[in-house]
C-alpha cells in the first residue's frame, strides 16, 4: 500500500473488524466471506497489486494503472450522487484462520449451522507486515476514491448516508504464494475482461425514467442528461430519422453526447449554457440532414451521422471575416462541404455495412487523415507537346500554386505532373490514374484538346475529385465556345462545355486567375 494509505489508519483504531457470511466452494474452488463494511476501512487495510512487467508477457501483479479521471468521477459520485450503491469490492484474504496474529477470521458463534464470520485486522501488525495480507482484486478505483475523499474531507459528513459498501473476501491460505497470486490475477481478468458493458441500450432506457430534478440528473451524469435532451430534440424530426436508428437509438445518441462533452466543446460548461449551445447546434444539424439526405440518404440515416455532424460542426473552423459574410451561414457551408466529402468516402468504403461502434468519430479521424494527405496533392493534366507556349503555361500553373502556398504556409499544395516523374517501371496510364486517386484536386488545361487530358478529367469526375479547367484563348476577341478558325482557334468539347472554366489570354493572366480560383476553392476548408 502507498505511504498515503498507511497514514490514513487512525492511531486510536488498533483493530478493524468486518463481518459477513461464509460460502464454501464458490465456483468449485474458493471460500468467500461476503458482507458490508465502511469503504474507508476496506481501503485502509487493502493494497493494490500493480502490474510490473517486461512487455513480453512476463511480470508480477495485475492491477491496471489508476485512471485519475475515473477516480475523480467516483469522488464526485460519492459526494453528490443520489444512488450510491456500489458493486461489491472483491479482495483476497491471506490468513491462517482464527489464530493468525495479523489478519484472523473465525465463526462468530459455535453453532454449526451459523455461517456468520468475523475478520479481525490488527492495524499495527498489518503495518509491520507491509500490508501484503489483503489484496484488491476488483474495486481499486472505488477504494482509492474513498481514501482520497476521506483524506480531503476528514470532518465532513460525506459518508454519513452510505457507510456500508458490499465486500467479498476470497480466502487464500495455501502454502504456495505464487499459486495464490495466479488465482488473484485470473479472477481480476475474469471480472474485467468478460463482463458485459455497463452502459447498454437497456440501462439507458432505465436511466431515461429517472424523475429527479434536471439539476440533480445533470450533476450525476452530464452525458446521460445530454442524451435525454438530444432524444427529446430529435424524436420529432420528420422523414423517419428517429425510426432509422432501429433498436438502439439511445446508444447512438449517447455517443453523440460523448462527442459534445469533450474538452473544447461542451465539456466543463454549466447545464443552461450547454442547452443553449446544443439547441443552436441541433437546429443546424437538422438543416444539414435535410440538405444531405437527397444525395446521401444511407449516411444520414446511419449511426455515424449525428456524432460526426456534431463533431464537424463544433470544430473551431476559421470564420471568414470579409464584409457581408454571415458567420452562421458560412459555417453551414463549410460543414456541408466536409460532410459531403465524408459521405462519399463513407459510402465508398461500405460504411453503412459496418457494425455499430461506441465512438463513430473514429471514422471521421480516419477519413480526415486520408483527406489531409490527399489535400496536399494537386494533379496537373495538360498537353505534353514540346512547345514554348505550353511550357510557359505549365510554369504559370506552378507559380499560381507557389503564390497560394506563400499565403497558406500550414496548408500547402503539392503539384504533381507525370511527365516530370522519373524512375517508374510501370505504364504511364497506370501511373496517371494512381496519381489522380491520391490527389485532392485536378487542374486540367484543355489547350490542344488532347484526348488524354479529357480522359483524366473524366476519371477524376468519376471518383468525385474536384477539378479546375483552364483554356487558352488563341484570339482575344473569341467568345466561348471557341470554334476552330483556320487552325488558330480551339474549342471546349461538349462533354465539358457545361462546366465552369478559366479562359486566359497569356500565362501571366492564367497565373493570376488560377491563384484566385484556388483561394476561393480552399478558403472554406480551414
């Protein structure tokens, strides 16, 4: 036990006693004594056995490292919870029986049918024995929370209403200490690895019936409180939204609440402030659901939509300060763009077929990592004909990207042109398609009307990759579509004629127009 734990045993309390009923051959192996005791007493006489190993499956002990946030949550629960009944604390007891001078256990009465036993701990002798007689198998966080709370609030009445907590002493009195330690470790792993999740759809349904005051419910569990709030907000959303959640709507909403209560979002805020912000948020998410559903219904009705929409919308996007820009509408535009990109990716990888996961935002982080990698790459498609004018056009495109990168040092673009790559051993077409797949944007110059450029734009279009089209006006007076005139003109073919493109007179004109187009395209994304 830690030095802090040793010091908590009162100097005037030389004996600590526990009483309970003995059950023999539990699970065919163990003798156990079950009863109720003060959490502080259970904490004061027991010690955790932390795992210490080499990382190769060898080591001693079995307890996990204390999760400080979990301990603090339990302290809060002990201080203010209305329902403070704990699962039983499971401890191992190393004792030789009634004559053990450190920790003894014996029947309270002589009657053979009476299974009441008393465990008596000699505090002074236990200190000398370095507290190795009673080990914590399950309940280490609960006991640590009680120990710290007792130390911090020695004179408070915090424990008045729940002095008794259930315990289970497992009697280990073999001559082989290694065997006893193995039993402890196996029990620890049985309890902590095989148990069903505490928070299930069933338990959430029960928690939703809690009629305590809003303030009490919020203080006890903000995540469950926000889950109820979200349920009441979305249950009347039209178009079958709530029904699409199937048999686990509360579990889905609970994962959304967990996203919102993360630090930097709603975490740590007061109840009224959370409700005000959540009301604005879910009005926007509803609007986004309506906008996206026509094109991405599977995503909108999937378990991933609400938590990911909440994650993306609550992200601290850089809001455009330009005059006349409405920040709220600007944010909606940014978020809708991200969600559409995510929806395409989600549907492409078959996300609707994935089993439900407790935190769907993991998918968002995977997508965002992939997205960020591709966002740096811009594929340039153009004629490779050996021509001074085309060479100047290529340089103009590179200069436009360079100027954009000067203004965006943290989000730079990387131009890719297959004709400049060397050392590849596979065919040019395969390399081209691979480069496009790995790109976030395609810049295609349609000058010379090369079939390969049209093919590359078509491939990008089929993959949902955005493209910017450019076109050299051979004659300044020409208007689109620039029909051929004695070999001096060009035209945009009908399959791309409906798309917006940049006409330019000379390379400098192209550079400036393309830089402005890049600024407009990427400005909404960071």
